[in-house]
C-alpha cells in the first residue's frame, strides 16, 4: 500500500453507494421496469453519464431530473413504457430513505474520535443529501455537507474538487477523498487529492486512471489502515 505523504486534515466522503446502500433501489427501479431489477446499475450509470453531458455542454440540470430522464431512457431502450411520473415515484422516495452500509456509523465515529474533520461531497442536491442523512441517521457524524449544486459542475470534473477544497480551505494533498466509484477517485486523484477506493460489491477501479492511495473493501478496513500508517 503506498505511503501517504501526510495525515489528511479532512476526509471527504462521497454519499450514494459509498455511505448509503442502494440495494433498496433495486426493488423500486425493478418494479417500474417490469421486474428487471438487474437494470438498476445501468440506470445509475446512465444517470452519471448524462450528468457529465450537462457539465461539458454547460446545460446544468438537477441531479434528480437527470435520474428521471435516465430511467426513462433505460425503459425505452428495453421496450418498456413508463411515464415521467412513474419514473419519479420509483426514484425519489427510496433514494431519500436509503440506509447506511453496516460499516459506516462505527467507522465515522472512530474517525471523528481520532480528530479527523469529516465532510461529504455529492452530486445530489443540498436538500436531497440533508434528507438522506436525516433518514439514515448520519447528520451528526459530519462537520460539513457539500453539493455540486452550488457550483453546478458535476464530479468528476476537476473544477468540482477545486471548489470543494476552496470551501474547506485546504490544499489538495491535505484532503482524502473516499468513494466507492472508480470515476470519483480518478477525478479526485487527478485534482491532486489523496484518495481511497471502497470496493463495494459490483464496483471496480478505472484501470487507466492513477491508482488510489488506498484500495480497501470497506470503511472499517480504511480506518484500520489509516490508523496503522500513522
């Protein structure tokens, strides 16, 4: 495992899949897609893909609206007819009430006890992540919540990470970005941040990107590695 040059002043967490378990979405997405729960990952990746389309074209759209549009695209491509209202209903309520992964709360508690500043940085809206954290019981674990909604540039655009660092008043090398998405750690690493990849089930690193500083299977393992490397 590569040695980090310094202990990070702040640990920045991605939210969906990194902290919150999206398995609950499989049921609601599968239901509206005529039982095809296996299309849920395709919906999520389609949503992420088109968030970047809005960024590079300069036509910002709310993440929730992109999610609805992406679900309708997946349905259309699989010859399933759904309305915009059905797509919204399948996404909104379950997405806002996702549970935290089992390793999250204990790991965050330990990191806070060790003196780390804990923040999150998400592509979801400010109100969305506020609601998600309240429903998952995560609000009190975080010193700050940040959303790209305030800059209207989606991760992994390097400008998003630069903006986040500015809000935190830290240098890139003083921050550790933690995510279960290869594209997120690739973006953060390219922006100069320390990075940790959480290999949640079904998640893989982008092989052509710079390798993260840490590659662990869960947050508990990251806590252990951070503790042992100091």
